[in-house]
């Protein structure tokens, strides 16, 4: 174990499934199997995740795809509606739904998540997104052109503070920059007290500060493990400076096989089926960072795969995850799968037990 590595109790880490709510999943290719974004597939994956002992399931909110021959992410289910159904279908796994602050009034969102919490029996969590892909919202006329990146987080901060008040107070009067509420009531309250858990993927200092102040966990990314470790450490340092704690999570893809030849053949099949126009659509939608560097998602998308892939047999994937967790100080992983049934079952039956039995790595 390197000097930067830390002993990890893998039984205390969270492993979740990022559900295939949009067609194509997280691989921009026409190779099969391709997730179709259907409720039937998402329900099957959610029930399988619960059966196999995953800690949470989550779905993104997507309103427009990236085009190309595959119309990648052009078909997607609405997150809160779908997670309400999956909350009823499941009984143990935590259920995270995504909400865009620029689309939903905080009073509407507060009641929706209280409803979700009741449906789930106190298992719902909120994933907050303050903006992201402008084209999704311009098509609906809801993109706040007058608000820059930081201002959208100012809106999100006021938004979640109003939601929290509605979750805990009988009546709320609020006169803010973005929202005006007069003696507003919101019942029932969530079952979870004082509130459901909140997570956000803010990567900038502004976004990370928002997550630390208002949430419980932060989704982070990095171009390599060293950058991921720095971002995770930075988030926890900023939280400590505020007298708080924050968990950090990152997303990885899983593509297993019992032999190296099998894995390489699968990888090559996806690369051979790359939808180049859809990849260009994704890159156009997010643009480049101000310094001209691609972000981690963009860099990986050029190689068909939208997140870092964990490949190999069960023992190899388990070793990769142990190394990642020791190096980065992450508190959990959210996983995507090339095949949301076969690969998910492989991971749950063959990899997850290896991790859960590794009480201490070091």
C-alpha cells in the first residue's frame, strides 16, 4: 500500500447502481446489448440490485439526447415518476431521484419528495442538479439566460433552503431573490427526520460549497486517480473548515468477463460500433473547460465509454476497486453496466461478496 493509501473498511462503503433511465446507457455505441431506457428494464435492474445487496439505486433526469444514428439518450424516463414506481417495487434499497432546480418550484418539489418518502417507507434521497446541459432547457424555454454558473447555484441554495423549511415548518413565508412564498403549507412531511439525504455533483468551488452546506454527499470526478483523490480530499477539507463532514462518491462502469480475451472482445465490439455523431453531440452540449481542457466525461466519451471502465474477471475488478478506494478516500461508488442484467448479476454475485468480505484492506 502506497504512502497515499488508506486502510478501508469495505463494509462501510456504499455501492449503488445508476439505472439505465435513457437509451444507450453509458456507452455511445450501437453494439448490443444496448439499454432501451424502458421501465421494464429499469424495474428488473432495480429488483436485481436490491436482491444482490446494493445500497442504493439512482436515476438521472434527462430531457434531450445527443443525436447520431443511435439517438443516444434521446429516449428517457422522468426520474421522480420512475423512482416512485421503483420505491413501491422495492423494500430495502435506498432510492435516489433527480430534480432540476430550474424546472420545479421548491414547494412542488418538497411535496413530491415527501410523497416519494412515504411511498418508499423512508428510503428516498434527493439528487440536486442546478443546470448542466443548456440545450435541454432552451428547447422548453426554461433556461435562465440571465443567470451564470454561480448564480444558478445561488438559485439552487435558496431553492433547497425553502424545501427544507417546507419539510419542517407548518407554514413558510419567504421573500427571497428567486422565490416568494406567503404562508405556504406543505403536508405531509417526509418520514425521514429531519429530512431525506441530499446529494449533488457540483465540481466547482461554488458547487462543492453548495453541496457541503446543504447536502450530505458529493459526486466527484477526475481524469485519473490522483485527481480524484485531490478532489475528494479537497471536498472533505472544505467541509472540515465549515465544521461539517461530507461523503464523496464517484461513478465507474463495469464490463466483466471470465477471460482477458472475452473482455477485450467486448471492448472492441463497443468501440467498433461507436456512434461518432452522438459523441460529437455530447461534446458540443458540454463544450470545453475555460482553460481548453476537456473534462473527464468528455475525454472518456471520445473513447465511446462515458465513465472509467472496470474490466476483467471478478478478482481483477475487486482488486481495481480496492485500489481505487485506498488511493482516493471515496465513500462509495455508483456503477453503470454494459449489460444491466448479465453484468449487474455478475458483479453482485461474484465481485460484491469479495469486497464485503474485505473488512480491512491494507
